C-alpha cells in the first residue's frame, strides 16, 4: 500500500468534513465538474469515478444526474465503504484498484476524477488519459477536477498564500493546514495548460479548463462522437 492510499484509508471517517475546509468554494469546484457531464449527452448513463475516495464527486454526479449508473474505483477499501454509506440507498459498484491498473470495461458515458490523478507521475498521467479515452463511449467526456501546479514559481507561491487564506476563512485549523502542506510535498501536480495539451494530444476534442481557483482546476475533453 503506497503512502497516499495508507493516509486516506486511515482518515476515511473524517475525510469528507476535512475536504470541505481545504477546498475553497467546494460546491463550485465539484458542481462545475458534475455539470459538464450533460453538455453533450442527456441523459447520462454509466459513469466511472477514478480515485473516488469517500464518494464526494459521485454524490454531486448523482444529485445532478439521478439516472446515472456509478462505478467507483479507489485504492483504499475504507474510503469506498464511506462512499457506499454516503450514496445510500443508491446502489453503486465499487472496485479496489490502483489508477495504474487496467480500467473496468467500458463503454462509459463519462469518466470523472477529483483530486486523485496528481498522485501519479507525468508518464502515468498521460497513460491514464489515453486509457480513459479507450473506455469512453462516442461523445463521452473525461472530467478531471484536479489539484494543479502553477506555471511559474512566483505564481506557485501566490497560489499557496491565497489557498491558505481561503482555507482559514472556511474554518481550517492550523494543524489541518500543516498536515495538508506536509502531504502536498509528496504530490506530483502538473500545471493546467500541460494537462490540457496532454488531452489534446491523446485525441480528445473540445478540451478546456472550465474552473480555476488557486491550485484547483476542472479540465475536460470529449471523445469524438460517432459518425452518422
């Protein structure tokens, strides 16, 4: 079990409340990401949530797309157990797996992820983008609500300062912030523009950043629709 998975497994019970204090404007971040699923396809069918954790993103998807069938994948079984409780009485499928493992068989109308892919190195991120495209249905969307690095060192410092101030206003304690900063030293975040380029190079269409605040971005791209 890697250190990221170990931490999330050990802190599963309190993770949801902590995230609300450490992600400024959490509703806008997750809500924007969930809304993107219906830009091309209505209604939304099968949805795969990568690094689903306690099910926060899936809960936003379920609220906006009640007919969606949810498949949650995460490396920590304890997190997925929390997700099942959060999403009950809705039935969901859960899969304990690493993001480097083979993805469950498609097709999916949408593949989504929130604050998970930045734990991968750049080569694995790019590989995941390509593998996601393969399991998307024609016209399907990949939505990544992600923690990103700033494009310059100066902006990275300003971004960090702005995030800390916003977290304190949201009620985060200094101990919570210290713990978050310590965990972030092991992150492998990439900047937004680089990740948009990777999606375009992998073959996604209509790639864009749909939300950005401090080091939180929502990026998405679509698989080409079937030819009529």
